[in-house]
């Protein structure tokens, strides 16, 4: 079941990464079988800007970049109330339309 997002919602996106040295926010770290690389996930904090047809949403990063994501992506979820309070400085500010 796809979540119903609205403009202004705070969301978390579990972004997959692949590098030689995972950062401090890396989670679920797995080394490559025959190499020096690691695969891991980083939680990104976004704010929903608009909801598009065809089950797409437009989100904004903290630095102002806009991304289009699928509404039913399993890596995308709405932030819980305590996460909005605890990570309030990691979400982009709510800008008036």
C-alpha cells in the first residue's frame, strides 16, 4: 500500500551508497566480497514540495535541490512525530508557496 503524502510532509529516504570509506551516518554496512568497497545506506531527510500524478512526489533537500521520487518506493517513508522533533534541524525549512 502506498503512503499518501501531502505538501509539507517530512520524509526519510533510505539512500543506497557504495564507496571505499563509509561516512558517520552509514547504516547496514556490508563489505564487497573481493575488494575494498562497502555498500551501505544513509538516511536522508527531505520535505515534500508537491504531489504529482502517476504516483510521484517532488521533495526538497536541505540545500534546495529538488528530486522526483516514486510515491510507492519502499525506501521512502513519512517521518514519525518524534523523528520530526529529534531531527528537526536536518529537514529543510517549510517555505511558503
